[in-house]
C-alpha cells in the first residue's frame, strides 16, 4: 500500500557532487528496516530540463523517534557511520552514496543513496506468495557473481566485514542486470590480516541478524574473519532456493505436508509475536546449515549453486571459500 507523500522540510545537504535536492520534495515509502524507513525521492529536473535520477532516502523511523530516544540515537549513529563508510567505497556492486541531509540544528537526519528497483528479499517473498518455486539458477549465479565481487573488494581493499548480509540487503536493478550490496551501518573494520579481535578491541561488537549469523558469531568467538560474511552469503543462497529465511521453517513442516494447506502466509513472517515457541527451537539451529525442504528437486542448472551453498555454510571458517574464489568460479562458469 502506498504511503501518504510527505515533504522533507528544514534540511540542507552535504553532497560530493553538484546535485541538489528540491526544497520540498515528495516521497513515498520504499521499505522498512530495524528502526529505519527508506523512501523513494523523485527529484525534479535540472533548470536545463535534463532529468535527474531518483534517490533512496534512509532515515530513522518516526515511530522510533517518538517512542525511544535512546534507540533513535543508536540508529542515527548507524546512519552517520554508513555514510562515512559509503563515501570511501567505490565499486559497481555497492550502492552509491549521494548525500547526507541535515536539520537546521546540524543534526544528521537522512542518508541519500542510489536508488535500485527492489531488493532480493522482496523478490523472494513475491515468488513465495505466487508459489513460483526457486529463483532461476541464472539469476542466483548473477547475484552471487555481483555480490562476491563486492565482498572481495570489501574484504581485501576496503578491509571491512559487512556484518549483516541477508537477502533484504541486496538490491536488484531490473531483471538482475546488476545487484548491489547495501546497509553498512553495522560493518566492522578488519585488521591487516583480515581479522577482527574482539578481545583486543572491546569497543567493537557484531550486530548482524541472528538468522544469518555464522557459527563463530553465535558462539561468541574472540577472533573472527571475513569468512563470517561468506557463511551469511551461503544462507542467502538457501533463501533463493527455499524462498524463506534460514531457520524460519516450522520444525514439523517436512513431517506433515497436509498441515501446510492450513497455514496462513503470515506463518513465514519473522515477527517475534508470530514465531512463539518456534523461535526458541529455531535459535538452537542458528549458525548451522539449514536443511532444504523435503521433496525438493532442482535441475542440473543448479549444481554449482548447490555446491556453493554447501561450501559457504561449512562450520569451519577455513573450509569456506573466499569471495575471490567464489567470483572466479562463477566467472569461469559463465
């Protein structure tokens, strides 16, 4: 459902380009995240009549601002951190930084980003609702090629761990013409050896979404490396096949297929109030390779996809491939 259009008032912009946003642009909601909303901003043409590309505007949700000032500060700090990170990144498969919007009191209000068509998570939800089955193998491979390229850049050049890889943090333009990694608000710096030592750096904390976390994160290991992102990427592969988030499938789904007809679509929601006891049972499985639904048949086109799923979700980090190896294997396969 389209949300009411609201003007973005009393803001000025810090930009790294001469582009300027109109004083009172109209926006509509693109999506929601934890404590934040993302809006679509249709920018007016330049005085010359030249059209300008739309922006995605990320800001702390009004509900969070009204009900929890402490959380509002936390999410606002993440937006500032994400802006600082994105300013320094330059890769075709990482969402582009556009501007930082501030209120008149100089408080950061919003982050303006390159706008993409949709997210991988939204595409998978639509396929689930339409009962269309697994994402086509060619689209999975294209997504993996693009995102592994972005991760290789992050892990070896930018020296960053993304820290919150999941399908909703992968943006898609068109029909998988290009996929881009987004949401860097909880990313963490890697040391020169490509590791993070939490014991030596107590100010650092992994804040990723548990469903997609690697076992070393769940086990609260003192030292992790870039392979934590690779495990999460493996769980994204699971999503493209099963069309549901990892560890969210009811425990008895594979034992009693007749029950599926009586379950509402809301059973696949990640809302805590909906999961109930299932969330307690699922938490035991966090950091493991989730089983695919029974009677799941895939064509030979998916052979490489499934091989990467199993490799990326190895329990031992050293047994997982690097992003560079994933990218190379997909490049050679195409």
